[in-house]
C-alpha cells in the first residue's frame, strides 16, 4: 500500500532499476546484450557507461526526504510511516 501511494506521488523513472519489483539486473543485462549485438551487426561504435552511486541515501538528510514527501502532498500517514523507518536506526556489523 505504501509503495503504491508513494509511487503515485513520486513516480519512478522507467530507467530506474533499484527498489522496484521487476528483475532489474536481468533486464539490463539483456538490453546490454542486444545493444552489443546490434552494434556488431551494423558495424557501429558503442560506448557504455556504468554508474553506481555509492551511499546515495546517506547524502540526503532524513528531514529533507520527509519534507519532499510532504511537499508532494503524500498522505500524512505515509509520511509518518517513512519517518518511523528512519527514527533511531542503527547498523551493527559483526
């Protein structure tokens, strides 16, 4: 329910492959394979760039995330649920 409501308020770009229910890795690998085959068959140049933004969520403050949800008029109950996910969180590495 939360995902559906957030999805309406904050649509995900169709190119996004993280945090979605589709099999993003296999789709991207198949797309890459098709592009390479096409470039070879048509004798075309092909450039590929892989970007992995490490710790992307660590660089955005939790208050900014909550403010953005409120600005997009996401239901206050959903904003509260997201806020609760961030409250008093800790990570343990053993």
